[in-house]
């Protein structure tokens, strides 16, 4: 859409709109696996500074973070439920905490509330360990040992096949213990090390273990111990119960925050490639299998109701963590230590899915929504050069972004990031938003674009719009009759 821009800066910069500062509850993040190029955001690799060092893409992060902050305020007022008291350290959680984070498939990260507060991952680890086992052994071997059917029972139920002892699915505790034991390794220590490394690749950083919670899990995990012995007796557990349980308890005590969970979820959404680091965590076919299991089994005996209302593959944990995946689009992470009767965070992602139109059963009109490069017939390159007789220099071409198809939240997020980057290349601060081929603008997309336009115009930028779909945004700029008129408008003196 636009050529890359040389930015006057001494080196990589941290995007203050898309990363969180260290806090007493969170140590500083280590450097990412691959440093960003000079002048680009360390976390999302987008250009964020103009030649004067002024952040431009920050307006997009401001707008999305503000929307998430509104959701946080709403959920704090609605929060009811109970803390998980059967693991003593979890009973000390602050019931008023609520954090939410969103990571796009492009690697843009957003957050609000206590999204940087560390907690133990608990059962949210299950789909990621399943991904590791599937990567190593393949689906036939894994599902020979662990089923893939919804149990319709609570997370800690004794849900074993009466003949084979095989657990119903990898998302309940029995199935997760069996799946953990399947990870190939010579020793239990090496098995856990492989799991920790894999979850770190999903999160894009090195993860640690809460030793206090690990010890408490081992001391109070009688039911899990019983499940392991039952499976061993039935022949469905491949290692000694004590070895399987030690790794499983440690796995559940890995420390994360909601931002980590959003990146982990976005990695599944992105076909196994971490969109922040660019590193592949697991093969793409594995993510399809994991998401299928999460959709049907991830929320235990509430999975059907969850899929009906929220419509996203998801996994919850008793410490209050929750991940939800919009395949190909984004991943969300939530932290809310208050749980419902099924052991799921009460303040779930129902409203976020509804607000952003993420339900995976939603059918878009024909034509995939895209953000397009200006072509020879419908962009500034062709129009401007024809009308100027070919004498317009590349640096004088207007900043121009275009979309086609349905403009939903995901497409709008791409559009406004492209718009912010385009404005780095023009000295007059004018840009054209070309929506001539947009068929419909969804409410969440309209709210996001308006919020970004409000911030851009407050910074002094002038925006022109082409196409009937742009009418809702006319209060934030100038409606233009055609692309040719847009080119002339851009060339007018400010």
C-alpha cells in the first residue's frame, strides 16, 4: 500500500501504546526473539514515529485500548461468582481484578485493566500442550490414547471409557494428564522443559513457574492423583502416575498474564506462527485440530452454551484465565478470578465477541474483506498521473488507503493502521480513504474508524472519503464525489 519509510531514530523503539511498563506484579519482559528494524515498534513492528519522532500509529492503539477499557469497566460492575479456594494460593486473588487483551494476526497488541497481572495458567495450558503432542506424534496416535468427544461433565470428572480407560477429551483433567504424558521425552524433567519451551514460543517470551502454586497443586490434587492411577490401571496412561502428575502440576503453575494469553491465542489463530515474533510454534494443520477440540470441549459442560453465545474456540482455567480464538483474525486473553459454577471465569468474552462481530458462524456477504493496494485504475498512482499528465512525482502522490467487501472490525483495524502509516509519507497531512468497493460497514468497524479519525483530525490531518460506504464518517472529513476529485482535493493548498 505504501513503501517503507526511513525514520530518523537511533534504534528500535518501544511502542508505548502497545506494551505495558514493568509493574510490581510483573518483571520486565525480556527482548523478543527477533528485534524490530530501526524505527519500528518492538512488539508489532509497525512504523510508529514520523521524522520528528511523533507517534502516529499510536492513535489506533489509543482507540482500541479505549474500547477495551470500556468493556473492563462494564464487567467489573457485573462480576459475580467465587474464587477457586481448593488451591490455597488461588484463594488470595483479588476478586475485583479484570484484565482483557487482544492480539491481531498482524501482531498488533491491545490491552486494558489488569492485563499485565501475572497468574498461573492452569487449564488454559491444555490446548497448547495438545498442540505439542499432536506435532510430535500425529493425530492418530494422540487420539488413540485420548478421545475427542465432549464429556458433558465438569473438568475434574471421572470421564473414562469403561473398556479402554481412555479419557473423553484432552480438555478435561484426565485427558490433559494423559496428553501431557504423551509428550516424548527421556525424563519427566525433560518433558516439562519441552512443554515450558513450547508455551514460551506461543507467548513470545520465556515463561516461569510459580513454585508455591505448584506445591499447593501437588498437596491438594487428590482427585487428579486418583484419575492418573485409574488410567494407569486401565492402560491408557503411558508413564508412571507420579511422573505424569509432577509434570502436569508444574504445567498448571506456569505464570502468564492476559497479554501473554492473547498472543498465544493469536498464534493459534495465525496458523501456528506467533504474529509478534514471527516464529513458528507448531505446524498449521495442528492448529486446525486443536481449535476443533477447543470449540467442542474447551469450556467443559458449558461448551455448547459458550459456542452458541460467543462462537469462538476457547479454553478457561480456575485461576481466572481464558483464551478465545477468532481463526485467521485475532486472539483474546482474559483474566477474571471469579468463576461460575462450571469453573469458568464469569466475566467472559461474550460482549467482546458480540461487539466485534467475531462469532465464527457469522457468514459474511460474498467477497472477502480486504485492504487493497491502490491499483492502476482505482488508486492515486493511476488517477493522479493521468490527470497530471504523468508529471506528478512519487513524493507528491496522495496518501491513499482502500478497502473492499465487508468492513468488519478486523478489516477496519487493518485499514486504520494503514491510514496512520500513510500519513507518515505526506507533508500536507491529507489522506484519502477509498471505500467505493465496500459493501457494508459493521457497527464495530464504524466505531473504531470514527475513534481513529477523531484522533487523526485532532492532530491536524485532513481526511477525504470516496464511496457511499464512507457516509458515516463524513463528520470527520470531506466527502468527495470520485477518485479523480479526491486527487484534486489532495493537491489543493492547505
